[in-house]
């Protein structure tokens, strides 16, 4: 009897050990799969839409790399909407830094040229250009009291010269991988100088504002809306919407609110995208200057 009990005990212990080993191997296999997926993602450019998970950032990898990829994906959706829904005008980015989202915009335009060619033909749309604006010197000094008091400036995150990225030549090489050279225009200089100098007939269907500072965002939006250069139906994307602790007294949030009041902008809030951003659709507004 004692021998039988010992045998049964050994069998019970063996079954328990096998169960624990199976669970452990299962966990290892799941972790290995997750690690392999992250490794594959790591081999993709951070602006590649394949980097973006369908459920958003899952806690694996660099959240800022995910943010860049998700932003590029959201901007690509906006480009497709401009093509598909007959929103007139060019595509513009204000603040190019690494060129990742500029590349995403160029890639999306090239794809839409092919896959939405029928819509372009039906609407009779002129060939769109990609307009890229940047100082190529980093951020300006935060001389305005609003920017000087903002948390990111106070904390030293946005000092003068920070956020400097590619040179104009490097940026041009990045986006002309997808678009013909005559469809890309680069505007070096401060927004306060380059935006007012745009020809009066300029129109934009999609505007990506990655300006960081309140004054920089106002230099973009104030000039474009005042001169009637934002097409009705245009998509406006704000990359730094939730910076400065998402305080509406600073940055792009404040610039947008003031422009809405000043130009009586009617819009739809299209919600957040990526980790820190927000997008809007413009329906109507009151410009201040007659344009040709």
C-alpha cells in the first residue's frame, strides 16, 4: 500500500511539474513573439505606417517612435481625404525637423496620385505640391510673454536653437524619393517672414502645424487665415497640441483658440491622433485681406 501511495504521489508531482513547465514555456513563447515583433518594428522607419499597431501604443518600444509613425499615418489619411473629397490646394508642413512626417506626406501624395487618379481626373484638380517651411536654425528665442511663461520653455525643453533637424538639402532629398522635384518647394526662414511672402493665390488643403511655440503657430495660422489661404474643407493638424501640460493658455492650443475667435472659424473637431496631437476640419471663416 505504501508503495502504491508513493507511486501516486510521484505521478501527481510529475503532472504538476509538467503543468508548470508548460505554462512557463508558454509565457516564454509569448514574450519571444512580442520581442520578435518589436525587433521587426525596430527595423522599420519610424514614420512607416506598418510600425503603428491597430490599438495604439501597447507599451512596447519607444513611445516617441510610435508617435512619429502614428502621426505620419494620420497625416496620410488627411492627404487621401483631400484627394478623395476634392479639397483644393497644396499640402503644407510648418516645422520639418527630422523630415519623418514630411516623408510621410510625400509618400501619401505619391500613392494618391496612383490610386486616386480617377478622382483627380473627375474633379479636374491641378497637380498638388508639397510646401515645407522651417527656419533650419531650430526654435526662435521665446521673447513673447506667453511663450516665456510656458512650462516647456520654463523647464528648458525648448531653448533657442532646439528642435533643429535636417538641412534644406537633406529634406529635399528625403521627399523627392517619392515626388518629382518640381512638386516640392522648401521655404527656409522664420514663419514670420516666409508665410507673409507667399503669393496671394496660394491655397492649402492640408496644414500640418509643428510649430511648438505660440508665436510661431500664430505666425502660420494668423497669416494664412487673414489672407484667405486656407481652403474650405481643409484639414489642420497640430503636432504639439498637448505640450505644456495641455494648458490652453500656451502653444498651439492658444493660437488655435485665438484664430477661431478672430476669424470666426467654423470647424469640426476630428479628435486626437498619435500620442499628443489633434486635428480639425475647417468649414468656413472670415479672412481679413482680399486675395487674388
